[in-house]
C-alpha cells in the first residue's frame, strides 16, 4: 500500500509541477528576444538543454511547447536572461497572465503540409484541422505562433530526435521545416505549391514511416501511426492519414497515398532486411506478410510485393482503395536516379520525394515508371461521355493514346510477334528492315591541321534536357499504322518511311544525321518522319518506296514536356541557376549547383532520369527470364507502349543536335566526338567561352549552341587536355565524349 501511495503522490506532484510550469514561460517572441539579447545561439541553447536545434526553433516560433523536465530548465534560463536584459516596452520577465477557463486557448493545431525542398522560402500555410479534446498542453496566453518563415536558417539535415510521450490516435505533430527563409523576409509561395489544399490530402502526397511509428510527411509534419502490421498500416493510411494528391487532369485519377518504409519500419512490420529472390525482386507467396494481406482481403498487382508494392481492394462506389509502398532497404530508390536519398533520415527522404511529387508526380516506381505514368496522368486514355440514352459512360479521350496497338514490322523490337512471324529467330535485320533511330555515338580521327593548330583542351557541351526539348510540339501517331507503297512524303504525317538518303553529300567532319554511328547510309533504310524531314531541309530528293503512316496524330507529349520543363527550371532555380544569366555567371553557377543542396540536387537528378527513362519505357522489352521469343509480354497491352513515338522523338533529338553543329561548322568549328546529347570540341582554353563563336554584337551565333539553363540550351559538360583526347581517339579507339567529365557517362546515367 505505501508503495502504491508513493507512486500516486509522485504522479500528483508531477501534475502540479506541470500545471505550475504552464505559466512560467514568456511568449515565443520574447523567448527569442531574450536569447538574442544574451548573445546566445540556438545551438548553444540546444546543447545546454540536450535537445536538437530545431526543437529550440520550434519553441521560439510557438510551434511546440517544451515539456518536463526540459521545460523547467528552459524557464530557468529565460528567467535569468530576463533579469539581465529587461524589455522596456513589456514585462516579459513576468509570467504570462492566466486565462479564464472558459476562454482558454485550445491546443496548438496541426497545419497543412508545406513544401520543404521546392523553394528556399516557406510557403503559405493552409487552414488546420481542428484539434481533438485530448491534446498536448496549451501554450501560454499571448504565445501566438509566428510564421515559419521567421525561423532562422537551419543546420544541415539531421535525424529528428525520438519524441517523448507522443500524442495518440494519429494526431499530427508539428516539426520545423528543414529549410526556412532568413529572418525578417516575407513569405514566398513556391511556383509548384497548390493554390488550394484539398482537404482529402491535407497532409501531402506521401509519408516516410520510421521504427517508432512516426510518419514524416511533406513540410516537416509528423504523424503518429499506430499500425503494427501491414494490413493495419494500409487501413490507417486510407482512413486517417489524409495522404494523396489531386489528379493532374480532370479526366484522370487522384494519386494514391505513398508510404515509404525505412529499414527499421520494414522490420517492425515483419518484412525481411533484403529480398532473397534477387531476380524477381519480390516476396515469396507463402511469406507471412502476404498471408496477412490475403486474410484482410487486400490484393497485390501482378508484380507482387517488391521494392514498389501496390496494395488495393476493388473500387467501391467510385472510391479507390489503394496504397503504394516503397521499401527503402530493398533498393526502391535507385542511386543512379536519386543519389543517396535512400540513406537520408526519414524527414529528409520525405522532403526530397515530396518535392518531386509536387513538381512531377507522386513516385510509384522507378523514375522510368514515373516518367511514363506522367504521360497517362496528363493525357488520360478515357473520359466520361454521354451515350444516346443520356447516361454517362467511358469514352476515348481525343489527343490521347486510347488503346494498345501493334507496331509496324520495322518499328517492333526483335522479340515482338510481328517480327518473329517475318524472320528466323537469330536473323539480324538490315537497315531496310528495321527503324534504327537511336542517339549519337560517334567520333572521328583528328586532322593534321587540328593536331598542329595549337589546341590545348577538349571541351564538352551537354544539351539540357535534350530529349524533353525534342518532345516540344512534336506531332506523333496516336493510332494504328497504315501501310502504303510509293507514297509522297508528307512532313506533317508521323510514321516510318523507307527512303534512300545515301546520295546526300555532307562534310565528313560532321556525323551523318541519319545514323546513330554517324556514318553515311549505304542504301535504303527506314527512318521516322523527323529524320526524313531534316533530309529534305538539307536539300535531299526524297521518294519513299514504302511507308507505315498514322493519319490520327497530335502533340501528345506537349503537357508532359511542359510539366517536366517547369519542374526542371524550378529546381535549377532552387540551386542558384536561373534564366537570363550572363554566360560567365551561368558557368559559375553550374560549377557549384550540385553542392548547394544535396536534397534538391537529388530532385534534379530524378527529374532528368524521368525524362530518359520515360522515353525508354515507350519501347519496353521483355523483363521476365521466362519470356519466349515471339510471345507477347505485359508491356504490349499498354496504350503507351509505342516504339514509333520513341523513334520519332529520338530522331528529332539527333537531328536537332546535327542542326546546331552545322551552324557552328559554318563558323569553322567542327566536333570531334558526340555521345547522345554531348558534343566535344577542340579549344585553346578550358572553358566553353574559349571557343564558342559570338557575333560582333556579343550574341551567340544564331542556331548554334547557346549557354543557358533552358531545355535545348547547353552547359559545360567537362574538360580534358588535348593529349588525353588524342590518346582516347588514336590509341584506345574510345569515344572521348563518354569520359569527358572524367567518369563513364553511361555509368553515371547520362
């Protein structure tokens, strides 16, 4: 009995101390004034109280309140500072006046998530949901929270400290954003911030779950997730988490909530540390987690439970029931696209993925998958239409890819049934049997004049977002192909054309625009409309012998290009590279942009990977080791499986490169190597400014390579000395454009 009584008395004493402490702190603005008056930094206060610096920031803006035993120590510090530095205008060293119970303020309410990485300035905050009855202790009267943009710039990313006595029932807790504006700066709204917050998705598009049940969301918001099993996590996400994103097109669908699992969270939910099936990358069907989901009547897609898992139930009453999972320890975030994002603390992972979600699309697989899904999200295949009886039903969307169609024989990869039906298994198709629209991989020997002209360096120029730029205003086929014999060429009609372009004479110091290897064609070959149109531009006489054309066409990729362009430019601006810079300032900004902020640099890398990966997915080849030659594979059933669009786009990008190189050749500059969107030139200095030609007015040569951040303009890719270049070409027979940065461009994902 005495022991029980002592425990009860101790609990009561703790409550009394807690109540006594409620009025012992000045308002948040005064807390900051006292610290600054004493010449103390937030780091010094944090070390003295054994808390994180972000915690002190949160106390000083009224976002959270200190709790025992930190509260008493913090009050003692402020009391001592108030005695030394009184405020003439206020009695800040006195306790805040008590408020009658009837008018006492409610607990601090959670705010809607705000973007963390997208812009240096904190965005506007949306109205907060009402706080429940059982909430953390209220702030002292008069302690009105100050806007987040008045917090001081925070230190580099650090893992948030574990919370003591976290709130129950999944109530949001507010943590300071990782990136805050300098003090006394008015709040700015990032370009990608939504104008209106959808209450269904009040907490943002995604959350990163850690071992202790903390779900880190966009904008520094942290939710307490009570789920201990995967089925419970899915149920809680759909019923309480308020995660997701609104559709990008009115006829599309809302983005499903994404839950990212750290290694600790995955283990807590019963998932293994790594997948044993390294080929299939999925859990076995008899795993306990799969059985738990089946018992709870949740389903998995055909790809099973792998690094990216989609868990769903059939739609009921038009309401989707689907949650996307990303398992970090299983390699959900490829380092070639996301850098070291998967190794960051949960709050920083949420910041990076949240920025990508707001500017591009909520991640739902690799960046290649995201790039492809973005096309469908912006141009859905169907829309609601009224039938003859006046009822609504699903109908095709004009301007979209509405159904899966088979390619023309020259457009299909060798595994496709239409090719298997025409040729033996190991037949190697010739140029007059297959469309070979691929990116450049070309280099040439140095001339005697170049070897004796006094060049000291080789400088690489890389076209920004070259393939995205090629998609701008590109007309592509939207339906099945029509086969024609001896047609007249129509540059406005997308398709594939069998044409002989071998008669066209071009300068041998330039790569041919008609072949990936840059060599001159030797006879008839299949080309996309973009390539044949460029041949006509160069003066070629064109008479196709055969063609597969698509009368149904449109600029399908325009919204895709626009969204990715805007995401790219906004992220580059975050990294200090903006449009309108002088060439010198641009080169200086580009030299340091990847070191400005690792998180935003990861977002930039993911955006660029989404472009190239999405284009590659247009002609996705069989992924299964069980696939047999000539059999169909799952990708063929997608409307977006369109190898003719990929060929059209790559042909356009390659001819764009050749057009720019031709304009520089007129000024006496010829490339020595080209790899995809990178061209290498000889120079008497290490900078692009040492060889790029300018007009007498100081303007870049019209139509040539121009330095700048916009898609289609160029940046400095890298510099090597002249002897290195000569050795690569003459001795090793390796394309120097591949290694102009000092690394393998292909290995770096370039």
